[in-house]
């Protein structure tokens, strides 16, 4: 029980570190920042699962980058998806003053986007055609289909606001999704919860965290 508690605290610290970096460097559009937040939270969770449980954001090294790329390959991610994640990873490295920690895509064997089927349901998208779509929701649905092989209906009905807006930041599920009640959180976990609610409230266009209770519990 004690070991699990220590491990959980470690991954939460890395998630919180990355969240703080993003608060200090609000670069890019709202959509880009949202995608970056989700991608970095995924990386923190992956590093936790692959043995780097005590990592802090400023201690990023080449071996952690290699571990992430191996994980993406093992998961069968498309080249385009890996290239997008590499961009977010470079943002992290630059934000902590270590831009040279991340090599070029070619240095990790990540090639150009391919437009020939590899036998999976993944599809790489034409960035030019995607950019011409005016509806952001349609663009996001198509990106979900390309990255995860979802059917059109699955992609349209996908609701990340309920699945990860909160979990990606904190590292645990929202109360409404079966996570710990806010009143039960103590110390550092309470502060992380508050920071997550502030960010979510801001993205929803509100100025106070109590409105999040309807979404998060």
C-alpha cells in the first residue's frame, strides 16, 4: 500500500510540473495548448508506467525520450501522430532549457508521413485538406479517426471533456467518473485538484471553480 502511494505521488508531481510549465508559457492557439496539455499528460503517465516514477519535468534526459518513442512504436502509432507528439516533447525540453535533449525525428527513426496503407486502420491526414475544414469539431473527429482507427460515429460521439479534461492534469479520475471526492483530498493532491479546476473553468469560459462541480463532481 505504501509503495503504491509513493508511486502515485511521483506521477502527480510530474503532471503538476508540466501543468505549471504550460501556465508560464501560454504559446499557440487555444486548440494547440489543449492538445499539448493532453499530450504532455499522456507522456507523464507513460513514463510513470515504464519505470521513471521519480522524474520531475526539469530532469528530462535522452533516455526518457527514447522510452517514450519505444512506447509509441509498441502501440503502433502512425508516423504523423508520433511527429505531433515529438513537437510537444520538444516544447517541454525547450521550456526547461534542454532543447538538445530531443534529437530530430530522423534520429529516432520517425520518417515522413506515409499515405500507403500498412494493414492497420490508421490513416495519415493531408494537413492542407484538414486546414481547409472550418468546423473544429469535424477536424478533431477526423484526427481521432486517423490516430485510433475509430469509426465515424465513434469519433463524432467521443467526449474528451468527460473522459480526460481533469484526469490528464491530475493523474486521477474526476469524482463524477469514480475518482476520490474533492473533500477527501489533502495537501498536495488538494492543490493539484484546485489547479485543475481553475484551468478547466478558464477553458469553459468561467472565472470561478465552483462551476466545475457540475462537470467533475
